[in-house]
């Protein structure tokens, strides 16, 4: 059993972030049973962006009124399967945030 002592003490941590622009030129290629999303690398626009940090891709489904993270990639494209007929989708791509040099996922609020 583990007991916490001195619970009245506080710990603080400050995380400074730098806003990054969303990738530009998002394109969709329709295939028979899937789509591909393509976007322009942020490394082209800003020399300080390291492509190895990657991107996070989200989809909003207006029928279910929900947003889902489709995944992370270090590529500038993503294959998406299992889209449903009669649903309207909005895709978003954003760079992953870095903390101590490691990419991590920011939570949507």
C-alpha cells in the first residue's frame, strides 16, 4: 500500500509553447474503397520545422457530431479507410507538439 504524505504542497510546471501553422494545400484523392489526404510539408515553409516530429490527423463527422484522431504520421499523407456513405467529413492536419524533444498529442477541448 502506498500513502501520499504532505498533500498540501503544490508542484508547478510551466510549459512554453510556440504556435505552429497548420500545413497548407490539403488535398484529397478518392480511391475505390479509401481516400488519401496529402498536405504540404511545414519544413518547406519554415526551415525550423523538423519533419520527424510528425503530424496529427483528425476527422469530424457531422452526422455523429464527433471528432476522432485518425493517427500520427511523419509522412505528408495518410490513407483513410472505412468512411461511411451519407456522412459529411471535415479533415484537419496539425503538427505534433514537442516536449523535451519528444512528439506528444495535444488533447482537443
